[in-house]
C-alpha cells in the first residue's frame, strides 16, 4: 500500500488532526460515489478533506485533497458527475471514469441501475464532456448462471459495443470468480441466483468470440485482475488505475508528472528525418513523447491487479444499487441503512455521516 505524505489539517470543528495527502484518489472501488455521493464528494473536495473509516480495524482517518492531482471515478451510473466536471477543470484536477455498463436487465441482477438505454446515453454525454478515452467501458463481472450462457453474454456485449463505437477506446471485463469472494457467494446464494463458475475452456472460447466481435469495433480489450493469459486473442491485462492514461491526459501537469516519475521529450528532426522514439515511450502528440522512470504499481492490491498506487476514499456497505452479486455490501439491509444515515448528514466528514 502507498504511504502518502502526512500533513496537519484543521477540521470544521476546529480540531487539528493528521491527514494523508494523496496525489491520486480512487472514488471508489468500495461504493458508487458518482451515482450516490457526488454532491458529498465535491463538497468535501472544496472543503479540503474528508474522513475515512478503515474497513478492517474500524479506525477513522483523514484524507486531505490539497495535493490531489488526479481522480479515477468508478460507477454504474455516473450521470451526476456531469454537473461537477467543470469544477474539476477549474481546480486543474484530471480525471477519467471506469464506467461499468452491463446488461443484466432481463435477469434482474442490477435492479437499482437506470435502464440500459439511459446508461448508454450517459456514457455518450460524459464522452462529449470529457473527451474520448476518458470514459472506459467495463462489462464487469461476466456472470454465468442457469439463465445466462457464454453466448448470452457475448450477445449482450455485442449490443452495447455496437452503440459505443466512436465513444470508447477500451473494453475491460472480468470473469466472475464466485468462490474467491465470500460476500459475493453469500449474496448470490441468499438471492437464489444459481451461478456456475467459469472454466478455462469457457474463458478461452469467450475470448476467441470477443476477438471476432472486436474486428468491427477496434477497441482495446483487457481483463481486470485475471490470472489467465488470453493475449493471443488481443486481450491484455488491464491497469484500471492507470498511470499511462494519466500521462496521456495530464502531461502538462508538472507536479503530477514528477510524482509519476515521467520525463517529457521533444521529438527531434535531423538531416535523415524524424528520429525514432524509444519502444517504451508514450506518444503524447505530434512533437512530444513521455518516458516513465518509476514503477508506480500498488503492491498492496490483489496478485493479478495492475493498478498503480492510489487512495480509495469510499466505504463498504454504502451502495444502494443493491446488485444481487455485490462484493462491496455484506447485505442490502446494511447498505440501505447506511444510505439513510448519509441522507441525514449529506455533507458530513464521512460518507455515512457517522
């Protein structure tokens, strides 16, 4: 895990406390901040700090935002972000969105999200606002049940993919690994969802067919946190909190580039034409490229996670989407209770107001 610089801040009640001051913020793997807590988050960003409760030991700590240069948003319904994007630009804080856009409508696995057509419209509106490449399509997780086959999943993906051509550069997915997540298994069992685990032959068959679909899209295809290597089908291992994307989108931010360990180079011309750029270079524009001299990977994440270091500021058991397979809620009842608690103190230091 990253150890961020510690600074002293003054809470709204006047108390002096120590706070982490992350450069990269994740909002959030633990709950859907864009869908349900956007107003809270942007209020706390303007105040300059929020509080966070460690899910493992219950200890409250503080997160200061005065050094934050980039935010990665995660959401199934990021429409509320549309009204806040301009404020990020004014603060010169970069961002992109990991947008989980699934289609489990017929099966009722995601009853709390808007209808698919509306979510696709939101995707396009965010791209129009932020620019192509800053909204990443995730179909995550891929779940097999007694009513959802591999072919069914491919059909769902094809339908969405056809509508996102020109609006996304990438599709990220993962195979639901139920046995590895006790919360997921418990929630599916509790909700009488008859799932089956993916086998390696099924994963390979899926990858092969997805590659065929992608011949008409040209998306980058990537898996999230998966051990299996299906690179022969044009599918890479993703870095969801991705320093390369940050470099592409924010290379003019000298402070962020210094943190990421990046050098910006000009492309030189000689008598023999334009000099070739190094193989590890990140092309920025017609005249510049970047080279990264620092390994930013977060060693505290899952074994096959490629994310770089960031500070996640969400809390578990607070997402009222109430998806049947949820890994972030121990129960629907607890999530709803915490959501109601939040509504009683919508701009408090913590998401729950506790």
